[in-house]
C-alpha cells in the first residue's frame, strides 16, 4: 500500500533540506557583540562570530582585500548566508581589531582616549598581521609617547619630580596615551622585539629596570605576552646595576665642581661638600639617573653658594644627557643602524 501523499512529500522535503544544508556547510556560532544584520562576512575566533562587512575589511586591509579577491571554495562554511572566515586570534583581540575598523568613533583610533597596553598591543599585533597600516601607525605613535627618541620627551615618574610626588605606585606613566603599569614595560620590550621597533628598547629597558629586582627576575606566567627572553631579563638585571652606578658617578661629578676658584663661600661650601660626599658613599642610590636635577636639592640635599649650585646643576644636566645616550650600552643593545642622508648616499 502506498504511503499518503502528504507524508511522502514531507519525507522528500526533509531529505532535500538535509542535502542542501550539507552542500552549503551551514554552521552556527555564538554571536559576538559586533554583529551587523546586513553584514557580508562572519569572522570567527574561539567559536565566537562577528558579522561585519567585506567592503570595510578590504578597504583598510591588504590581507582581506587579497583574500576576498580569490574564488571562494564551494564547500566553504556559511553562517546566515555569509561566508565564514576562521582566525587563530582570541575573541577579545579580534573584537578590538574589528571595532577599530568598523566604528569611526572607536576609542582605539581616538587620540584623546587613553588606551590600556593590551588595547595598543591589539592594534599593533593584528594591524601588522592583517596589514592595516593606519592601525599599526597609531599603535607605534602611542608607544613612542611613552618610549621616545629624545630625553626631553621621556616624561614619567622616574624623570620628573612632580610626577614622582603625585605617584600612583602601580603606574610608570601618569599622563600618556597609554595606561601603563610597571609590569607591562616588560611586555613592551617583547612587543618591540617581535615587530622590529628597536628605537623603543632603550627607554623601555630603563622603565622596566625601575621595578625591584625580584619583579624584574620573576616571570609573570599569567600573561602570554610576557615571554621575555632570558637574555633580555639578564640585560635588565645588569642594566639596573649600571644605572645605579651611573647615578652615583653623576652625583660625584657634580660635587667635584664645588669649592673651585669662583666659589663665593669656600669654607662653608667645602665643609658641606665633605658632608655630602660622606652621605653619597653610604646612600643606596636608586636606578634613576634620568631624574631631573631636583635629585640634587631633595635627595642629595646640597647646600652651596649660588655659583657652586649653578656648577652642580649644569654638570648634572650634562651627565644626565650622557646617561640617556649610553642607555644602549648599559643594556647591551646594538647601536641603531646609521641613517642615510636625504637623497641617498
């Protein structure tokens, strides 16, 4: 006896739908917080999907531009009628990257916004991976506000007394384009190594050396990005000692300028000089030879005539500049390659 027509049609439809689903390879993913209903591609990380626009990705990313120009595989995964692109990024990283691309008001590219180091790291790592030049440029710009090429731009709690006095002990920089705790200075070194940002290294090593020795030596296993090499960890420990020696030498050079022929109060200045030399011999100086000249008045507590004080200040400024120039030597870093003059050789 033949089955009822309605039942037969239902069975055929079920088989047809199943075959169609198998042919299109339809998948389901958890919707991420960035999900445009009219989007044209679904990017997936850690099984979390983000439905965004091919056009925007192609406009800003050479990587995606080239990818979407290729013929799409017939058996490729589909989600809500959109092709699926699986990535090896974390969902958090991918969300930050896509937000920076799709939201013109995104805090990631807003110069007035202070970003965390993790957010800047996303801009640099994924911007480089997916070839988004403006994203990597913004990350480098922010990093250079903290780790600049010039001493006068290196403003933080270990170079500026006013920042040191109003100091949040967890942070190295109080006002900068990045909210940067001490521990993340280690990650800056690792990031700079990975992306050939060698100009960041001297000041980044100086910053990380401001941690106590235990903090420098101890690895933070909670942070994947903190895989500092043993060689760089050793550079930091050795450099920390050299910074202390540099500060001691700089202060000694200042005291040697006291009581010269132009001194206004030789007897008083020489007596005070002897007292400060004795203090310096017993003072366990910190690794901050780039602190401004207030270190003479507050920490060393000099009390000389106006002429000797002027000599001390000018000598300290000179030695401070030399210390900045010598950071590469203190941390065993190679010199920067010589830049060609404009117009070539």
